[in-house]
């Protein structure tokens, strides 16, 4: 497909991407006449040691070049000013759109000098198509990213000093990280408050009167009511009563169950499944996914193996669906190809669905075909992505289910079994589970209603109710997504931040809150942050909807800045502070009050005369 070229004479066009690995791959596809350079991610940000947001003038952000990107930025600016045309090929999400705008803004490039191109996969066809259909920078996306960045700064800059002074130096607060920590703390308190209850189950081992294999049936009802056995004595009494009863087959039900394939991966479900199946943390998962997306050296050259890995969409392009169906047909047969392609709808709150789901750039490129060219983590993740995406376009698995009630006087026992009669998508992929055992298939003998059964044995077993499990990274990401907190690009950094800041530790893949997070004052602070972050998340979702459907997320860059009524009001004022007085302590110094003054917080109430109070801050008003 021909690509439009500039009228810059002998000057090469400049293409700017985010990573050097991606630059090499794209430069090879574009050929002569193009020079591809990397920005190495973001090039400008709010100042590191100042708020950088003008609260008196519509929250206008003030940007400055990142210190460790100054050399790259200056090089990009110099090259851009001498290039025939500048193609901004940064990532296709809001962050990528923002990076493209920052480069153009800092370099002083005009609209005529800049062409914006995006692609969901790094393949020759995708690159050619993108360069054949350039567009302008989408200021709606830029503003949505700026709005999020400003809110993040307001949360962190206003509340982090308070958290550091109240809990421990070096800690911080954030719109997403504080909610994540609070969820972990709340779960720990649920566990601590959980009251264990004893209960017993009773199972009979039965056999058809004519002989054959035994099967197990569990006591389910007594006198038609659901059974609940609370003690060993009660269990033994029912056991003795059952030994004197006659066992007869009651109702027999047979049904067919279909289990549909799971959708292809989004960022969060990839992180969750990589945690369950591969034991990968979110950061490790995204590191391997980034490499697979940017390009791997294969015999055919540098090739991007997967589509863009920061997405909340479960959609797959129709061309990729067609290729997947052809691969399924050739490898498994026509029965495994559904009559119509499978389609999925996201259930994530506030999902933007701007991109495709995560899938292989070519289903014909099987994991075994590229194993030797991939690092171990890359291979394992690519195999997971390939199998999940292929399975998403396969026919459902089918099961024959049998349920049998066994009557024994006033007692009813139940036995169930399932037999998979058609593998469907499970020939390729079985979804992982967080805290449940994998589905086990069992077999029952052919039974008919009224048929007598012989009792082989009875066994009662003691159990205890269990508290809710602690979060893993996978389940915490899932909870954040369900609450509408965070974006695909923030989950992995959030997990890393709460560990590095000392809010959680990881033991056997479970997240345990530290004393910094569990302390009474710390929990109070986190609760306040969570309430405000929840409001911010709602406004953030509103911004996401707006930039898709009608107006820029939080106003336009020129003429109208961030809309004041959309910014979290509580973040714009420091918390009120209230002293809770402890017993008088002669000679004690109110360190908390002085810390408040040093940090510009309101002075604490001095307390009753003669009392050196130990003050505890409450965050009323946030």
C-alpha cells in the first residue's frame, strides 16, 4: 500500500515512537526515506518539587522536561525541525496521545508539520495502513490524560505529606494506590473479625444391589429441609439413624450443559491469569508483554507478536477472527468452529474499548514455532495469549450432567456427576481460578428411579467456615477494576508502588498489610483518601465517556482549562484537624502539632489547660 510522503525534498521524514525496540522494527517496515527515533516514554511532566497546577486559573498545568529525558527530547526537537515531515507514532492510548502532543508542543511544530499515526500491532500491513491514513492529534484524548494527571497530582501532593507525617516518613497517597491499600486493609480486618463456625458433612458410599462400582452421595436434606449439622454428637446421631434405613434411588435428572469460551484478554485479565497460571506479578507480566508487542527477532525479521497490551476491550478485528477460525478448522476440525464468530461485551465499569483485545498478531504463528526465539517468560506469556485468543473463537464445551436423589427414610442424599462429551474450546484452554479447585469430572453408574441400593459405608467429616482469602495481585486488580478504579496502564505500577512504599508484603503470593497500613490512624487516613478517590474515579469515568462521545474530557487546551466543578473539592483544601485528648502527660511535647505547623497544616487544638494532649488527626471535611 503506498504511503504519503512529504514535499521536503531530500530531507528524510522523522517518525517518533516510544521505545527503541519498536523503532527498529518500524524502520525496517518503512524502508528508505524515514528515520525512526524513540522518545523513551514521557518527555514532560508536572514539576517534581512543586504542585505545578494553578488552582486560581482553572487548574492550568505547568509542564517541564523530565531531567532524564532532556537529551532525548532535545535530539527529537532538533531532528523534527530539520525533517521533511514529522510522524508521531506513539502508543494509541491517552498516554501515547499526550506524549505526541507534548513533543509537538515543545518543538513548536505546526499542524501542517505533524501527522499522527496509530496502530494496534507492529506488522507490515498494520504500519502501511496507519501511514496511509494519518490524522491530527486528538486533543480530546490529550485533555482526558491531562485531567487524570492533574487529579493524581492533587491527591498525591495534598495528601502525601499528611500520610508521611502521620504514619511513617517516605509513605505516600495516591488516587489509585490508596484505594488498593484500603481494600487490602479492609480484607485483613474482615479476616481478623471472622468468627469460625464448626459444621459436619455426612456421606454414604453406595452400590447398586446387583453389584458394580460404588459411588458417593452426601446428606442434603432431613424431612425435606436443608441440612446443617453443627456438632460431632449430632453427626453421629444421624449416622446411626441412617444405618437402619433402606436406600432407594429417587429422582434422576439428566441435563446437557454448555460452557462458552472466555473472552480474549484485556490488560487486567491478562495480569490476573498470568498470576494464576504462571505465578507472574503484574510488572513481570507487562514487561514480557511489552517485548512481545514491540518486536522479536525471527527468521522473517523483527516482528511484533501481539497487539497492544494496554486495553480494556474484548473485541477482535474481523480479519483476525477469520484467521483464527481458519486455524481452528485446520487444527481441530469443523465441529470446533462456531457457526457465527463469537463476540463479547466488556463488563468493566468505565471501559473505553478504544483498542482491540490482546491477541497474537498472527494466529498462524504458533507458540511452538517461535519458542526458540523467545525468552522463557516471553514464551510462556505468548502461549497463554495465543491459546486464550484462539479459544475465544471456538465452540462451547458440552457436558452431560446427572443428578440423583437417594431416599433413606426421613433423609435425602444427593449424588452428582458430569461428563464432558465435547471438548470445544477446552481442547485448547481451561480458565484458571483464584480460590477454587479446578472442575473435576465424576461418573455415576446407570441408575433408575425406585432401584434399591446397598450401603457400603458411612463417614462424617468435620469442617470449619473459612474467612475470605487475602488478596493476590490478581484478585486485587480484579477488585479495583470492579470498583472502576484505575486504568489498564496503572494496575502494574500500583502493585509495585504499594510494595515498595511498605504498605504490603507478599507471602505465598498473598498480600499482607504492614503496620503502616493497619495502624488506626493510617486506616482512617486511607479511608478518607478512598472516599475522595472514589469521587475522583467517578469524575474520571465521566471524562472518559465525554472524550468518546461529545466534548473534551475536562475542557480544551486553548481557551478553557479544567472545569472546576469536576475537580474533587476536598482535595483543594487541607484537612481540618481535631485533637482527641489522651491522659495528661507532664512534660510531653506535642510532636504531632509541631509537625502540622512545619508542613503548613492547621495547628491542633491545645487541649484542656495543663494537658499535653496526644493529638490524632481526623480527616473530616475531605
